[in-house]
């Protein structure tokens, strides 16, 4: 899920017109060896915030960093934070860790081009991490690509609603592109 989220972010940030067929053709044309090591997008000068540093969040962060984006991962579990630091240091393009319980996410969200939520709570509904007011403020200057992988558990970002593979994206009330396939 994390790799696909990174490719979705890259596609929607890089292309003004949203054409699902173009994205699917791009994915079909990628050689498996290049999919992970040499992604076909350049996201330098772009910023992404990843909520949740589990497997999907880490993979999204790693791939977006390989595409050149500046990536911030918000995680609160000390064990995951330690592991993410180790993994980031091994990457040519590292990502940065933030703890939303100790740091205000607003500055990161305000200047982000993309937000990927990959929070997972076993057997529970996920908490709302970005409320309406925070999303409204964050969307004023920069419209976002928002991928809410957590949608299966209710989503963590205000306005997330389940979508399907047939109709995967929508624009939210603030003009952001949302991808929330359940």
C-alpha cells in the first residue's frame, strides 16, 4: 500500500489533469526492477507528510524520498521511531521524523504537497489526526494530494470517505485531491 500511495502522490502532483488511464498505463509499463529503485518521477522541491510509520508509512516515505521529495514521517511509537531512524539513515535520500504529540504538525502540513495517512489500530477505529480547521488552514496556500490508506478503519483526515477502484479520486471541500480506496 505504501509504494502504491507514493506513486499515486507522484502522479497527481506531477500531472495537472487527472486521467486514471494514464496512471495505469504508466504502472503497466514499468519494469519490475525499476519500480522500487528508479522511480520515473522527480519530486524535488515537493514536500510530503506521512502519518504513521508502520510498514505502509515507511514504504511510502522511502519511495517518495527516492523520488526526491522532502518527507516528514509522524510517528508516536518509540520502537517504530527507533527503527525508522535506522532505516532512514540507510537511504541515499533520508526522511525526517516528527512526533505530533510533541511537535505541532501545522508547519509541516501547511507547506506539504501531499499527505499520506497510514495509521493502523488493530481492531479499532483510527483517530482523527487532522480535523476540519487544521485541514482548512493547511489547504489555503497549497492544495494537497491526500491519500488516506487508513480509510478502512474510518480514516484519520477530516473529509475522507471511502472510494472505489472504479472511482478512486475526488476533490474535497478545500480543493484537495483525495484518494481513499477502501
